[in-house]
């Protein structure tokens, strides 16, 4: 602890060592014990300033002052904000409802209203010649022999 740092601590935090930063408190107290005359001069000056600052109190406001402030306040600022938020919420809900109704109407107009679609048949299993690949094994072992007869 240097003398400059001790004077800076006392000037910034006052004469009460409990207000000094904890990580510097022990070093500052040790410096004050070893340099008693210089520390006492700095602490006396800080103690007088601390006492003067402690005496400076602000009186609580009187009842009349509180009533005057309340009377001069703008009327229902919170109520106006509440109404504004209510209308914006109602508008948001209305737009959402209108979108849902428009979507339902569009889908009902675009969807066919007749019978349910037929289930998918297995036409992809047959060839373009009308036979499936499984039929080749029944007719002969060599499919090219069938074509040679014609």
C-alpha cells in the first residue's frame, strides 16, 4: 500500500474502513498502523466530511405536496395504454379469424364434392404388353421363344 493509494481510498470511501474495498482493506489498515501520524490526519479530515454528509437529511414530503403532485398528474395515462393494447389485440385476433375463414372457404371450393377417390390400382406392376413379369416363368423358360413362333 502506497501513501497515495491510502489517501485515494480515504477520499473516495470515507474514514470508515468497512466501506473500503475488501481486497484492499487489510493492506490499508496495516499501512495506517505503521504510518500513524499521516493516516490520522487523512482520517480526521475524512471523518469530518463523513459527519457533515451524514447530517444532511432530506425531509419526507408533506401530505399536501403528495396531493398536489397527484392532482397535477395526467389523467388515466395507464388506462389509455390499456385500451390501445386491447384494440391491437382484437385487431390481431380478427385478422387471424378472417384468414382462417378465407382458407376454409378456398379449400371447400377447390376440393371436389363427389365421391371419394378410387383406391390406387396396381397397374404399375404390369408391363406395357399387358403381362406381368411373373407370367414369363409360367409360359416358358425363354421368353424370346414365344416371339419366334409368330
